[in-house]
C-alpha cells in the first residue's frame, strides 16, 4: 500500500489482516480499548525520563523516530479496529469532533493564552 492510498483502502487492509487470522473474535470493545491504553503506555515509555528538549531530539534520531512510529502505528490500528466494530465512519467522526473543538476553543479566546 502506498501513502497516497485512501483511508477506506487502509481500513480494508486492516480488516483483511484481522480476518485472515481469525482475530475478530478477540476484538471486543473492552479488549481494543485496553490495547489502545497498553500501546499508549508503551509509547510513553520512550519519553518517560527525558526532558522536553531530549524528547525533541529523540524523535529526530533514526532509532527513536522508528520506535515511536511503530508505537503510534499500533495505537492507530487498534483505534481503527475499534471504530470499525462500532460501525463508525472514521473521517466523519474526526471531522465532527474537530467541529465541536472549534466551538469549544475559538481562536480569539485561546490563541497565545497557554504560554
């Protein structure tokens, strides 16, 4: 799959991977939510004892960048699987939430306020 492939094609590839291994039986909302949290904890381990500046350096080094990318991929895959079993349209879900956040955090009220 090339980066220019669409989100629906990516989701179909994830479904196919899961189905070929008969893993759907394990993809319950509880298991997927727990897996997202576990993978997020694994992501945090990479930064646990680093200063903010060290964390910036780490993600720009080949090893750090690769390790963080792999943890992010795990998190995203579990998120996509959870959205899939819920029957959510991922793009619509994200856009709806962004619209809600636009109202919740209007630029004129928040820009430059958190420095």
